[in-house]
């Protein structure tokens, strides 16, 4: 039997992938945009809707980067509202483990799972910079090993809270006058180097027992954290070779924690451009890349490597001959792309050589080196590409990121999904009510022995 493909959709929020200037683009704040995308995903029988969250808007030169789409409404507020206008679609959100507290987050996710009938998912992330921490009382930041240690303890503490109510604790038997089977339900105590909490959790056990746990780290520590604790891991490795390497690596780590290979699903993020023919799609992809990387955006992206104000440079001209400034605080604070630049001077040298070889302007170079669409082609071509990558274990599914919000998923839902269904690799109907059902994950039993542990 072929592997079944899992599909999710990401509401982009803040990025330069979304073409906000496209006439079809809508608000990233209005609730109608969230509803439109979520209901399209549910119509196409997707596993879940994914809402990323940032705790601070990105800045460049001390100003909000207005070429990004500015919009970061509260995750729980949006997902709870979506629970009322969807029936089966999983509702997954990013919630930070560095600047939140286990009791509050566990209470919110347990509530969301109840409100949605068992469709909640939690993307557990850490925060690496003091820039974000300035918004919070503690401020500062944690070293990588410390933030993953806190995340693991945070998840363990939340798990103790989820498990503090046994299944069936609420009897509500009016004839006998018995509401609870055990008056001790909800008691918890969790103490470690990060947390010292004890009390009584005030949300009974939810339909899934615990929300589906997702994780997005690509470092060795992040992969190990996912292997130990997560039900799914997000990946940036969307090609066959890189995807197979990542998929194999995280799957092999599971045995260390007594877990089977199918207990952790791998979801690369993926963009797509469809056309009536492959040639038509390729032509559309070129147009979209030019919309995504305007002259202004090209300069902003170049500044993220050079760490200098380059506003005087012509985006249709050559790259700066001056080297990046590695001595000063970075002008583009809070951007993951900055953190990934291990050696900006070497990158600048490589880019100059590439630009000279191809006679490329700043904008042309940035279009060339920045991220491209993962799937480009006719609906039949894209369906084949997706199926091939899943069957060869480069992925278990994909999180699709439309370049137009909220209507950018419609064409995929109407053309690619039916072809995947014809192949027998994607569901025609939901087979269960919960997100765990969609993903083929078991419902965890309450670990009542762990919840009162000190």
C-alpha cells in the first residue's frame, strides 16, 4: 500500500513570501481571512491549519519592515474562533516555551481541545534573542542548550497538568447526585530546575488527552527534542536528497526514546505555483518571484547580510564592494535569516562572484539566491511531485504556504487534491473527528503516576 499523504496549510502572517500587493490579497488581521483559508483547507480534507506566532514584530534599522505583511494577532484567540466555523480541520498554533508559563499554556490548549472537539495542536518553539525578550518581564535570552532544556521541562510540566485529570473523572450523574468520580482530580505538582508549581488544574481531560505536539528545530538539539517529545516536526528540507537525509536522521533517533518510526511525522514547508501547463506555471513562477523581491525588498534583504544601511544603492545596480559589518549590533533584529548567516563576509564574497559571472544586479541576484517555489507545474505535475517525495521518504506530508492570502489555496484544493485522491494517497473524507485521527496518532493515556510527582 502506498503511504498516505498528510497536508496542512500555513497562514503566513509576517514574511516576504506573501505578495501583499497582489489585488487578490486580503487582510492578515480581519477574521474573514482566517475563515476563508481554514474553510478551504477543510473542504480539501487537509489535516490541519497552522498559525505561526511571533512575540515581536521584526525591525530593520529600528523601524518595522513595512514591506512585510504586518499582522500578529493572538494565536489562541484566532484558533478558538476558528473552532466555531470549522468541524474537522486540525487547529495548530505556535506557542513559545521561553516566555510563557506551563499552567497558562496547558489551560489554553486544553480549553481549545474541548472547544474544537479534539482538534488542537501545539507547535512548541523556543526564543533565541534578547530582542524578543525585551517585551517580557524577564527579558534577556537563554543559551541554546538552556532554552531546549527549559522547553523539555516546560512540556513535561504541561503534560503533568494535562494528565492530572483521569479519563471519565466527570460523571455528572444527576440520579445519584455524583458529579466527579474522584474528588482529587486535577491535583498536580511539578518541580525541576526551571519550574516549581503545584496546585489543581481546572480543565478536565480533553478529547485528545493532550494536544498534538509539533516542533520546528533544525539544529541537532532541535531534532533530538523532537525525537523525544514531538508528534510531528516541521522541516525546511523540501528536495528529494535533503528531505531523505532529514527524514532518515530524525526517524533513526526515535528508537533511543522507545518510539516507533510512525510516531513522528515530517512536514517540510512548501510553496507552489500552478498553471494549465508546466510552461505556463514556470512563467507564472518568474512573475511571482519578481513580485516577492521588489527593488526595495532586494535592498532590505541585502542589508540583512551586510548589516549596513544600503538605501542609497540602486537595486538594479551592482553589489556593494564594501564588506559586511560584523562588528556592530545587527540592524535587522529578530530575523531568523540573520542568525543563519554564519559568515556574512564569505557570503558577500560568494554573491559577488555569482553576480559577476551572471552579470546580475542586486535585485536579480536576490531573486536568484532567495527561496524559490517548491512545486511548479500543472496540477498533474505537482500531484506527482508531492506523491513521489512522500513515497520515497523525503517527507510524510507538506505544510503549504500560499503566496496570496486568503484565496491562494483554492486552485490547489480544486485541482491537485482530486488527483492525489485518484492516486489513492490522500483521503476523500475524514475518518475521525480529532487531529490525532487525521495524523494516525494514538490518543495517549493519562499518566496519573507522573502528575503528582515531585
